[in-house]
């Protein structure tokens, strides 16, 4: 009865003509706001320069790629977008974990513990173990790619004996096996700062170690939901 009452209340408020008109008015204001169009145009200009995170970064990071892949689909051919996604799957760990980002092998000259795969000899990968958003970012990026391009064939691409669909499931298995708290029924990681992906206890801030302060944070769990 209580649920029915709450539903009817929601319907009365949000389904009312007054609310619908306000929503339409707000939508029109946003669409006609010149700042929105300007910002989008500048974003497109940036996307045209490449997939790495900026002039100071050589890597292509999965959390960034997940953020802008839909916008990138308006600029780049789908095969190019698809290929970047496949790189992440080619460099997937045996336990299903996803790398954080990849860089050309000859550019892998910083202090990361780089990851290499026979399935992808062109690149070196690295994984930020203090964060727990790579696997879900990759899955979301595939979803956005399919939604933006209509290309579902990526799910059946075979990589090292597994389809991409299989590898997506293996990514979820990694989170449930290695990053899931049975006590709290939530995903865990480290206490982080900066962009939310570094901890203060390590030189680079990207590795779980004996000094790590473990945490269950909003971001990791929101993106995993």
C-alpha cells in the first residue's frame, strides 16, 4: 500500500502537465544556450586531436575513453573506435582484470610496472591497482560504442580464444572475485586523492601496498552499479 501511495504521488507530481511544461521549457533553454554549443564545439576540436588524455599524457585511459567515446563517434570512423576497445581486451589479465591504459611500447619510459601481452605486441599497458573502475569503464565504453554506431559485431570478435562478450563477463568475474567485499556487498579500493586515482602512500600513487588505506568509495560503486 505504501509503495502504491508513493508511486501515485510521484505520478501526480512528475506526470502532471505543469511539470511536463517546466521540463520542456528547461530543455529548450539548454538547447538554445550558446554556451552549451560553444563547449560542445570545443570538445569536438579536442577529440579530433586524438584519444590520449592531453598533451602531457601519452596513454589512452579507459575511464577517459568511456567518457568521450560517444562524442568521438561523431568524428572518427567506427573501426578506429572499435580497434581501441579491442586493445584493452587483448591486454586483459588472465584473471579478467582490465588494464588502466596503454601506450606505444617505445613510449613506455616512465616508472610504471608495465604489462605486456603477446596478443597486442604494439603496446605496453599499466594498471592502477588503487582504483576499481577499469573493468566497468570498459564495459560501459563497449555499450556506448554499440549504441552510437549500431555495430554489435564487436561482441563476437575472437581474442585469444574468447569473444569480447566472454571477456566482458570475465571482467565482472574479476571484480566479484578480487574486489568485492562480502561483508559490505560493495566494491573496494584504496583511499585516493587527486583525480581519485592516486594514493599518497606510494611514489606514483597507483599501487596497492602495505601502506594502503582501504576504502569503499562512492565513485567505484556508482560506476559498478
